[in-house]
C-alpha cells in the first residue's frame, strides 16, 4: 500500500509535465505564420535561446525566431545529391569513414546561406559549413 501512495503522485506529476505545452509568444507565432502561411503541422521547441519551429514546407524545415518574433534563420533538410560535388569530395577526402547524419541548407536573416554537413566519426559529432560554391567556411 505504501508503494501505491508513492507511485500514484509520481504518475500524476509525470502526466502533468508531459501535458504542459511550450508557450510561444504571439509575436513569434505571427512572424512564423507570415513567413510560412502554408506550413503544415508545427512543433515548437526552445533551442539556443530561440524558438525553433519544426515543420514541413516542401520538405522538412527548422525555422528559428527570437522572442520578439524576429526571424533568425531557416534550415532545410536536404539529400546528399543536393550538395555541391566538391562538398562531398572534401568530406570523403578528409573524413573517409564519415557517415552523414544530417544535411541542411541554411539561410539566415543576414541574407547569408550555407550548407551544414553533420556526421559522426569515431563516435564524435562533426559539423562543417560550406558556402554555396562548396568551399569550406568552418
């Protein structure tokens, strides 16, 4: 009986935490709706002090907004075939056993764009940025 008395409140607290939704500021929601009026289902998270919207809009995307609704950047998930050839060559030449885990094309609010290549090598996560011509930035 003592175990039930302890377990039941714990279950209710877990359900309460799971049921809470992230409160996204109206300015962020309005900015998102303006930028992506035809976006499907949206999932919100807070990541690196920004509101991250995950949604599908022609492909899977992640859009980031500041608290005041200012759009920061959008990352579009891409396939390996969407990368410039020299990006794939660079990764294979320098990290021959690399296994891509995520490929993104990112556009930010400074009108800059780049490819973000994320892969694992020997259990370590590696992120590399390339410009539109496929030259390494980082």
